C-alpha cells in the first residue's frame, strides 16, 4: 500500500519505508467510508512501532467511541 502510493507518505514515513524489510508492529485506522477492493484503502492514520504511537491511538479510539455515543 505505502510502496504503491509513496506520495501519500510524510517525510518520517518515507524514511521508515526506505528502511523497512518486514513490518512486525503496525497499526492503521481507516475511515468508516473506506472500502477494500483490489488493494486496501490508504489509512487515515498509521504508525510504527505501536508502542511509539499509543497516545495517538488512544486519542483516536476515544474520539471514535464518543462519536458513536452521539
């Protein structure tokens, strides 16, 4: 997904992709409207390693839960 669309990556993600061989620890969030077809849609958020992005993950999960409660 990222290799197919490098223009969608930020500088840090581009650097990580250049070094990556195998991804072991990755998290991605997709919008509710995302549809999976021949290739996965591009996530609205992704991060590696997960332990380094937990604050953002918790924030996004909380926001999604609050959106469901409305």
